[in-house]
C-alpha cells in the first residue's frame, strides 16, 4: 500500500487492510444504495413500457439489496468478533 493510498483511505485503512476486513458500511449507506438501485431498476423497466412490473420489481429489488447488504455486514461483524476472541 502506498503512502498516498493510505492517506486517501483514512487513518484506519492500514489496520483494516492488514486484517483483511473492509470498513463497515453504515445502515444509511445501505439504505441509500437500495433506494438508488430500486429507483434505477424501476425507471429502466418503466422506460420499456412495463409500469407495474417496474414498480414492483424496483421495490422488491431495493428491499432484497438492503437485506443482503445487512446480512453481509452482520457476517463481517461476527467474523471480526471471532478473530478478536481467538487473538486474545
């Protein structure tokens, strides 16, 4: 990792990179990603002329993305706690 990369990624980037764990994503960031995905999917599908499937698919896709991101976050937190316990 170069000095510039470490500086750009913040003060804890070296520590998290050494552990092999990415920085945590907040629930707000997960929600924003899900909303953007759902809106993009809905707009793209509606543009093709399918209004109802576009709206339903956008909502379900956004919910699914949020749930998957939340589950990945929980898994990463559990892995981090397990590694910390084993290190003691």
